[in-house]
C-alpha cells in the first residue's frame, strides 16, 4: 500500500503567518494518464472533513486562494498563507493513484 | 445544495451485522460514484468502499473485503453499506461521500457521519 507521510504532526501558527504541511508518498503519485491524484482535506473541530485541493494544486469551489497546493512525484506541500482562525483543524493528504486509496495520518494546525 | 444524510449507526455486538444508509439530495444521484469513509475515535481517515454510478462495480480495501458490501438504489437516491462479521476495530464514524463532477476529486461532498460502535 502507498504510505503518505505528513509532517509535521502538529503545527502552531500565529494568525496572519504562513503554515506549511508536507506530504511524502512511498511511491510516485503520477498516474499512467499523466494526472496526479493527490488531494488535501481539512477537518475542522467537530465537523466532517471538507475538500480543499485536488489534482495537487486545484482549489475546490469556495476555497480561499490562501490555500496553495504544490508538488510532484512523491513530494507535495500545502501552504496556507495569512492563517486565519477558521483554518484550525486537522489537514489530511490523500492519494487515489494506487489501490488501495490511502490518507496521510494528518497534521493538526493550532493557532498560537 | 448537495446533501448527504447517513443513518443506521449504533451499538452492535462483535460478529453481528449492521446496515448503513445515506440519502442523497440536491444532485442527480445516478451520475456519481459514491464512497464510504470511516474514522475511528480520535484517529485518521480510512477508505472503506466505493461504487460506480450505475452500481456495476464496487471496490474495497483488504480490511473490509468479504465482510462489507456497498450498494445503491438510484431510484431512491440512496447509498448503503452492509457490514457483516463486525469487529471492534470497525468502531468508527462512517461518512458517505460523493465524487466530483468530472470524476475528480474523490470526496467533493461529505455527510455528517453516523457512529458505529462494535462492543459486547
């Protein structure tokens, strides 16, 4: 199975600062069709997860442009510029390139 | 507005069965793949099962293959998860999710979840 390793496990950020989360895959996530099925989800406290980013860098409808996804192959990053209070929660990366589909173990973002 | 409403969770003894339902609204149900995702208490997310828009194909990880069955009734806009031979490690909140419009992303919309507790 593909293992997605997220770092850091937790992150404490001052409001208005930037946060960066890494997601490293045990195998390349580029599919044979050339697409990279790497997505990012945020689970706010007490809520269901919500989609932020798909295809490495595409923001889902309604997601602020403060959320920026990047990367390729096995190395991916989610950057949150100008962190706001509503950004707190647990961030998960996810891959659908290889079967079985797998999630990273999560990164908890806290506000200082 | 897309809505996914799960039900059917509860307390069940090990080895017994339970069937979850997810009623969908706000979109044309038979156009979309659907998936169940679960989250054990205090833990991360785990893919449980997916089904194509017609119901013709289903997909599972090894952890539930042979015990869980995903199905759908497109006439009722309802997704199901039949869970047999339940184990304590199946204790989790189960989320119903819908795929994106173009097939990407996988989990564009989520329900509120239903809690399944497997315990004697």
